[in-house]
């Protein structure tokens, strides 16, 4: 069983369907926290959750939950192209639209269309793109929404403007979360860790020095505040390669020895 952030019609729902390819039952949850916790409690086998968007950056809820609240592993990733579409009830024309509804993120990512074509139209925020699509389905035709193509099929809507986001390269990186780490080693692996450091000069350099010495490519570094102390941070890092590689194993062990807190999040194919 694969869990995802619902309701049906969200981009997370689309990612779950595409990644599972119909080979696994999928189940929706109301929050990212609840779907990750369901894996930890054994209610589902795995979850697919967003961790990073190419425009808006990291998904903080996913990072914080993996760092502080559960002992789970990333076992894979899936990149979903985010195609934002302005859609209406069938038969609705542009001039009939009085309200455009969506989650705040796609509203912000379609600002050019909204400014050029709907400058005087009221914007209404919803909890998800799917909730906005449901509003349109149940409306009198005066409401439009910005949502995924999947929503148009689920709620029987018509797309007036397809792929209308400001950036054509808008993508979201989803990760697969499971109880046990991935054992398979491939030529295209990535390793993720999280750690905290003493607040003193050179601490980050000392922790990462071994990565540079071993020519290990660091593909991402992200800082997040520790929740219990102002001015204290944790760092999320992705590197190329698998922890079963000796150079990477000993380099990460060096990182562990130079940190206050260290957590291995998994090695997995990308």
C-alpha cells in the first residue's frame, strides 16, 4: 500500500499513480505528516511525499518530519513535471469567470497569466488544487481553478489555458519513504543525511572537509532551524553515490564524528 497527500486530483495523487503504475494500491492522507507517520506505524508499506520544488524550494514539513519525528528511510525518488492548468466547468467562457480558486502556490506560479488575462478577477485560496477543482465542478460556472490535468479528468472540467505556469521547467521532486533502507546499489545512486553542528567557527567546514578530499559531489545542502533553540540549525545534504562505497562510508563517518546530531536518511537510485 502506497500513501500520498490527498485528496484525489492533487499533484501528489498524480505522482502516486505515475510512480506505482497501477501495480500497487494507493491511499490518500490529509497531511504530509500523517502519511509519513502511517509508514512509521506500519499502517501502509510506503509513502510518496514532495520534498523539493524547482521554483519554491524545499518542502519543510517533509524535511522536519524525517529529521525529528520518525526513523524512516528514503528508498527512491520521482520527478514530476508540474503542469498548471486553468480550467472551468464545461461550457464556461472566459468572460463568465468571476473567481479563480487554487492553492496559494499555483496562484503565485501563474502570476503572469492572472495579471495579463484576469487582472480584475477575484482570487480565492483553497487548501489544495483538488479542492479548487471540486469547487468549480459544483459551481454555476462562474468559478475557474488552477489545477493538474488529472483534476480535469476527475471532476469533468474543461481546460481553457494549459500548462500556464510562469516557468516551463516547474518540477517537484518526490521521495519514497519506507521502514527499511534500500539495499540495491546502482550506478545512479544518491545518499541523503541530516546533521546538527556546534555553533562555532569552522564547524561546517570540518564536517564536510572529507567529502571534498574524496571528490564526493554534494548536490544539495539545506539548513533548517532546530525547533528547541534559536540560532541552532540542522543541515540536510545530498551527495552522489551509495553509502556502501568505501570512500562515501568513511567520509560520512567523519561527518558523523564532527556533529552533535547525525541521521542517515538513505541511499537510493535517482
